[in-house]
C-alpha cells in the first residue's frame, strides 16, 4: 500500500470536485422555477438523459462492489451484473414511457393520479425516502473504504470524517445546482467511468494477449482456495437449500427493483417527451451493458493480478479490488485517476438520490399533503424549492450517520437491499396503478406500507444485520429470518397486499380518472410539455 500517493490522489480528486462545482454553479444560473430545480426544466435530450441515467445507475456498487464480488467469488459475483442489466428490460417495457406521460416531478404524481391524493402521496414519499436511505448507505460505505485505501487511513474515526466530507459535498451539489446541475455531474461521471473502466479492461486483456481464457486461468491460479470454483456457479451461493434460495431472492430483487427505484424513475421527467424517455432508456441499456462486460474482465483481472488475500486485507475489502488493480497496472497515477472516478461515481449518485428524496418530500408531502395542493402560484413553487433544499440538508446528515455505521460492508450487497425495498414497496403499486382498472387508494396504501414494513422488518431480522462475521453488527445475534435478501418473500407479499387491500375496500375506483390515466400514459395527451395532435 506504500506505493499509493495520498497527495497525488487528493490533488486529482480536488481537480474533479472543482470542475464539477463550476459546472453545477453554471447550471444553477438557469434554475428559476420548481420545474427547473426538480426536473431540470425538461430540457435534456434522450441521449443526454440516457448517459445521465447510466451515470445514476452505475453506482459504487457497480464499479467497486461488483468488481470485488467477481474477484473473490467469480461467477457468482458476475450474477450481480446480469441482474442489474436484465432489470432494465422491465423498466423499458413496462414503466419508462407510461411514467413520463402520467407524472410531473415524482413517483407520487403517478401513484396518486386516480387515488385520494394526500394519503397516497404521503405513502409514496415515505417509500422514496426509505429506498433512498438504503441506497445512500451503500454509497457512503463505499466512500469510506475507498478513501481509507487512498490515504492509508485505518482508524474508524478517519473513515467517519471522510464520509462526512462526502456528505457535505453532496449537499452542496444539490443545494446549488438542483436537478440540472446534478444531471450534468452524472453525464461527466458516466463518461469518465465508462472510459476509465474501458482503458483498464484493455490493459488487463493486453497483459494476457487479449485471451480471455488465459485471464480466467490466471485468476484460478491466484486463488488456490477457490480454484476452478471461480469459473462456475456455487462458490458464494453454494449447494445448500438456504444459499440457493438466497441467490434466487437476490436475483428477484435485482431484476424487479430497478423499475421501482425513485431516483431512476425521476430521470424520465427531465426529458421533453415520452419518445425521448424511451430513447434515453435504450441509450442507458447499451452503456450499462458495455460497462458490465468490462466488470467481468476487471473482476477476474483483480483476482489474477492482485489476488484475493491482498484484496481481503485492504481497508475496504472487496470494495478495494478495482483501485488495487489500478495500482497494480499503472502505479499511483492510474490509482489516483481511477479512485477520483470512483469518488466521482459516489458523489454523483448520492447527489441524485438526495435530490430525489428531497423533491419527493417537498412536492408530495409539503405541497400536496401539508398545503393540500392549494398553492399553485409562483410563491408556493418557490416555497417548494426552499423545502426541498432544507430536506436535502437533513437527508445528507442522516445518510452520513448511516454510512458511518455501514462502513466496511460490500456495497453491491447493500444496494441489493435497496432494490428489495424498491421492488416490494414501489413496483406493485406502480404496475397496479398503470394496468389494473379496479385498483384503488386502499390497495395502494396496503401495498406501499405493507411492502415497506415487511421488507425492512425482514432485513433487520436477517443475517445481513446480525449473527455472522459479515453482518453490520458482528457481536450480536438477533437474526430470525435465514435469507440475507428478503425479495423472494417481500415482493409477492406486497403484490398480494395490494390485491387484498383493493378487493376488501369499499372504495370504488374512479372510471373517468382511470380512462384519463390510460389515454395519457399510452398517448401522452395532456402530459407535461405534451403536444397533442
């Protein structure tokens, strides 16, 4: 680790922060209205938004967590990449275009379109905050481990300070630039991340004569404990019934979670039309797919060139695999560049999450629940932006505290928990709202709150939190639920709760509102910035 140069690393990272802050400040000059602050004035094209979505989606989990998971667990680690990518088909086919047509700023707009506004908006905002919090935990944990590696900080106090600095920067991006500034940060970061990963991929393959088999063979040789098991399923999710069930649960959460992630859904509102929303998803799928192919080479490359023992001994454990590989390939300079990109990744994603959660609170709870949707004038819109900014500060402080607790966990695994919450609390309600005519307010509340309570309870009682050497709390054991990811139980329960809540309720669905929603979601007539022909 002595080869790493802390001063060089901080300098490269400082340059990136300065450039992005300049971009954010320039973007903020045009942020005058609530639509500017919360939806970037709907001014981005499909390709621009597609790159920004890739920037939002390729988080610390994608770069640090998956590369580490592949380095240590081989094939089983790559299953994260497959799950994250396949999930986009659900988002593209079932959600993107319909959501863009139906909503305005947040997921709550869609879910409450034909329901009683106040209770459903409150539920949607609560769920958005919960998903954002779990996702923020992962990013903050990644930041702590990464900077500990770069600066040689081993004490928990130093890592906690690093997490606090990341939180402060993230709050600054959101307060100054709103959605427009955050989107530009995402675009810059996506280009840097994909380019950086591409260069490292070619470098690793070049070392093995561009022969993937030679690379895989070297990874097997470097891990005598795992050996050939690195190349096939079962190293992490073994042959026992529980571990296979755990894998199935994880896969379900990953594939269904994306279409319910509020910070991804909110990106569809930054484009002018539904057609552009669809284009942006196609762009995102291509970019994300190419990146995940890179992670396969980077993961096995880290396993072959760095070795599992060195990765496990590093401050961030699995999360350190990609930076250690950069150090092995190009010395301190490449490590500094790749670490700055990884740090940019974390900053950009936490800024996106924070603006989503703060917009949801300001638009759904403040404007529509507290103010009862009465304020539609300019003054109330200004208030909405003010409340969003205050909420961003509160969320930033809470996520700093959570990140300090979660420090050291594999970020890919932590993100999978956020996906489980999104797939359980949000997706059933979104799909029922868009496609089931009889669905009503009662069903929406049962589905959101029920899905949220069941998922979070199962996570708290799972081995992810206590009872194993890799748990968040290693020295206590209150786990009662055997699976680390609750998706296989919580997602069907949430769908069932939505159905039962609707059937048992005396609430009648509003046929006129349902018809309006159907026409609007499918054609775009009446949508934001729509041009009805």
